[in-house]
C-alpha cells in the first residue's frame, strides 16, 4: 500500500475507536469530530496530504513492493539519505511551525531505528529481532501511525523506590500461550488514542524482568485505556487561537487492564539487559535525535520570525537589549543548524551498512534546546510586554468597537487587527495553556534534562582534551 491520504488516516482512526477518556467521559462516535481532537486530527491529515502531494521529496520506493513509502520510514544507507530525511522532516515541521512534536515522522523514525538495531538483540534471551524487523516492514508498507509510552507513573522517584511494592507501573503479570498479560500504567503517550498503534517500551532503569519489555499493539486492544489531560484545543476561530485550535496533540496516561499482547507483537520480554541495550546501544538515540533536532530548527526559526515581527511592528529594534535578545535566538538557531550538519558530516556506516548520524552533536543540541527554549519563550514575552495581553478577539474587531480597536491597537504601518494577529500568535505559543505545555514539552519530552546532561558527561570522550594539558603539567614542563 502506498502512502495514505489524509482522509484514509481519518477513516482509520475513527474505525479503530480506541478507548479514550476526556473529562470523565468515554469518547463515542467519530473521534475526528470530538472537540478535543478535531483540530489535531485535521492537522495530522493535512500532513499525510502533503506527503501524497509531494512524493518526489517526501517518499521513497519500497524495495519489496515498489510502492511509494514515507521517507521518515527510510533506514539511511548514505549521507544523502540522512539529508533527504532531514529535509522531509523539516517540510512537515514547517506546516505547524514545529509545534507538532509528534507529527508521524517522530515515531516512524523510532520504529525504523529499532529495526535498524536488531543486531543488539542477537543471541539475547526472550528477544525476537525477526519479528521486530517484520513489524517495521508491515508498518512502513501500510503507513501506520504510532504513539508510544516509555515512562512509569511518578508515584515514587526516590533512589530506593525499588524496595517498595510496585503498585502502579505496567508490568508483565503472566506469560500465556497466546502472549504476555500486561497490567498497570505508563505515561505520557502524546497523541494516545489517535494513532493506529502504540509502542510500549521500558526506558532504561527497569529493576526487574517483569518491567523489561518492548512491544507494539493496536490502539484498540482490549483493556487498553487512554486517559487524556484537559484539552487545550481552543475551538474558536483560528484568528483567536492560531496554534491551539489546530495543534493540541493531547497527552495521555495509558492504563493496561490485563492487556493481552500476542506473541507476534512481542519484541523483548523479561530481559533488562536487552531492553537497555536496545535503547542505549541501538540506533534509537541518534536517529530519533536527528528527527527531533531537524524539527527544533524549524521551531526556532518560527520563534525568531515572531520575535522579529514584534520588533518591527512596534519599532523597538533600535534598543540594544532588544537586539541582544533577538540575537540570543539567532545564536540558538545557528548552533542547532551547525550541530545537525556536524552530526551528518560525522555520520558513519555501521557493520550492517546503515548510515548512523554522530550522537554527540545531537545530544548536545537537544540538551541545549531543553534550556534555551524556555528562554526563547521568555524573550517573546519580554519583547511583547503588554501587547501579549492587549489581544482582543476576532469578534471584537468585527463588532461595534472594531474600528476603534483598529485605530488604538495599530502598530507601525499596520492596523490593530493585523498587529493583534501577530501578538495572539506569540501569546498562543508561549502563554496560553497550549503555550505553557509547549515549554514543558521541549524541556522534558526526550527525558529529564538533568539526567541527559549526565549522559553527555558519561559518554563524552575528553581524552584529547586531557592530552592538551599534558605539556603544561609541572613534571613535563621541567624537562
Ligand atoms: C508534554 C509532555 C509530553 C510527553 N510525551 C511523552 C510520550 O509521548 N511518550 C512517553 O513515553 N513520554 C512522554 N513524556 C514523558 C517524558 O519522557 C518525561 O517527562 C521525562 O522522561 C521525565 O520524566 P518524568 O516526567 O517522570 O520526571 P521525573 O523523573 O519524575 O522527574 C521529576 C523531577 O525530579 C528530578 N529527578 C527525578 N529522578 C531523578 C534522578 N534519578 N536524578 C536526578 N534528578 C531526578 C528531575 O530532574 C525532575 O526535576 C512527555 C512529557 C511531557 C512533559
């Protein structure tokens, strides 16, 4: 099957009819018409539409069927492949200004990365690399969409939590002839309930075998429940809510009520070492980070555009501190662009012929963004000042006071309605409920920034740096 259209995606998600709970109610009927999901499902469908329309740049030919498939499913073999993938990812990201963290390319990349890593499962007990590869091919050929959940509920994060009885985390309760039985909960599946499948994986740190697994199941598997946070999807006209009316991806707690995972969908079970190796030593990190940083570059450009738009509209560009603040975003953007090119430049082919981007530049980029994104959002607020609150709605401009608002809220060479349109965009990106969630998302979605920087510390090869100081150390200097 070639890449799907937006309509096909919608039809599929409505037919799946997963168990999704919003504000205490189970979603019934077509989920694509539910107020919490209407905007995001429409936006996701638009992405599939773009992919269909620009097949030259967004698809590749299947080796097995000849069908055109989504480039985000491609396992790169050359540096040119990496570049093609990046451009495709950025083309999709442009459609939302990079605010859709879970456009389908994110998880397509993850499943491709898992399939590209099956070598780390070779010879491991309770691991099924062949099934993983077959599943990747099935997903790729059918243009499946995915959500995922890797993290355990927050009930106890102390170092000695493993001594307590586990009563929340999703775990293997039984291994039957049909498959695994999973009970408990996991978080935080963004787009939970509006994708074909969910990948469930234990992030590193599992303390016992019952928590060490990797599998994928359809979103409508019996006993699987998605509990949504409050919706931030403002239903109003797009003038009022330019981003939140279209791109609220919804985050969900996932509950497993004795869910049966059939064996053909189990890739790892009861093996802490293998689950950790797939995460740490496989290609999950470099490939996923390559997708993430590609998107974050587009998002930074988007923020820069809004910042410069504000500066021009109220003419604050002569002030030195304003220039410095815009330049903070410029520096962030240029560093991210340089880091992704470095990761591609230093990419290397591994033993299985796969072109793997260099990890370090990508780790640095994502960890840097966790710190700089909240600052970029703050810069928009500082530049916008009261303008972030003088933001009447479309109805005000169309009503009796509209003409006065156009006059009193004008900017330099723009009438009030146009100036407010820009400031509402800045507000929706950084201050609405949707905007606050954007900041939390960029801080945490790829893991805790504190522990990510520890990982960089642990992995960084600073032997060369140590060598540079040797000639200056007292013993050698005396010679
Ligand atoms: C908007 C959003 C969307 C997300 N979407 C997804 C998704 O789709 N799928 C998915 O699987 N996950 C998703 N996540 C979860 C994300 O992966 C986690 O937020 C992240 O891994 C951090 O884990 P936590 O939230 O449980 O924080 P915690 O681990 O509970 O940390 C809370 C605080 O305690 C500190 N802390 C805790 N333990 C330690 C430690 N050992 N050492 C040092 N400090 C510690 C942290 O630094 C942090 O300040 C999402 C998160 C957000 C915010």
